[in-house]
C-alpha cells in the first residue's frame, strides 16, 4: 500500500514538471528500493513502478456451457412439455408422491471413510415436499404415474400406510374396552 501511494505521488510529480518533482521522484524511488531491499531480499531486481496494462482491454473469458435446470415448456416438434433428464437420472419417484435420492459423495474417497459412514452413504434420503413439488413440475405426466417392475427393490416403500392421506389398506378396527 505504501508503495502504491509513493507511485501515485511520483506520477503526479512527473506530470507537473516542476524542478522539485525530479527531486521528489528520486527520493521516492530510493525510498521504495531501500524498503524492498531491506525487507525482501528476493525483490532486489529493478522493476518499473507502473507495470503496463496489457490485459486491460482483453476480452473476459466466457464459460463454454452454462448449466441450467429449466423446463422446456413447448418442444419444437410436438409443442409438448419436456422432462428434465438430470432429474430422471438423479431422483426416483415413489408411488405416494415423494422423491428419493442417494447421498452426495457416496462413491468418493471411500478409503477415507469409516464403515458406519459408508453404510449411511449407501442409504437413500427423502426430498422434502417443496423439492418434490418442484421435481413433479420438472417431469412429464408419464413419470408421475405409478410404474410396476418385476422384483422392484423399492416395492415396500411405494405404500405408506402410517400416513392418513396415502393409506391403502383400511385402518384396523380396535373395539373399545369396557371399563367397570
């Protein structure tokens, strides 16, 4: 910071072209050299105080491809809404409407992780209701319908009887006990 201040003063003094400006320029240059040589022995090289700005007008690099998760509302061929392929790769929809996903980093650096952590990473987690609603909007009606597979590993999870709205089997009747 001190060097920048001295450089700006020396530029100002050079611009005024007074006889004192040369004296000030020489003293400021000597002062900067002494500070740098005393404190930083590797910086004992003569370098210009104001470096040329070669990259000032150079175009800034733009990313090659920007990632988006937007939905195509009208396709070019049929004019229909299209599903987002990334959702279909990363998530799975259970029949009662919730979406599940695997945990992030489940295949990364397994040599470093202890066995309980590896076991937790193999498990699936639920998306919350807001995320499930968003994912439902990002896929078409075909993916929202229930689909049935032979030997489906998710078969026990497609039914949620403990929740009143997604209950399939009726609640068992338990007669009240007579107390005397």
